[in-house]
């Protein structure tokens, strides 16, 4: 039997009552082995009292080539543009 599972951690939510953004780290597992990982970002808007997702963007790193940093490291990674 094949199994697949998404795991999420390091979840951050920012909202002002009408709009919101959610960012999280994820990993995708197939047959108890991580195949890929990355960041996932959602924007939402509240309409008629219900939150609706307006966009989703995510990164993908293949676990075969790039090891996912530990949770402590992921919280401190910063990039300069």
C-alpha cells in the first residue's frame, strides 16, 4: 500500500481582519520517506465572513539533493536581495 503525507511546521499568520497571509515550511512524504520540502505561502481575503484563499506559491527542494535544515535553522535563515 502506498502512502503520501504533507507535514507543516513553522507556521506564521498575519491578518488585519480583512486580509491575511500565511507562511509555513512543508515536507512531502511518500511511503514514509521525505521526497521534497520547501516553503508555502498563502494570501487570503475575508468575504461574507469566511476566509478565501486568493493565491498560493511554494518552493520545492528535492530531498535527494538538498537536506531540509532543522527547525531552529529555518527560523533564522535570512536572505538579502
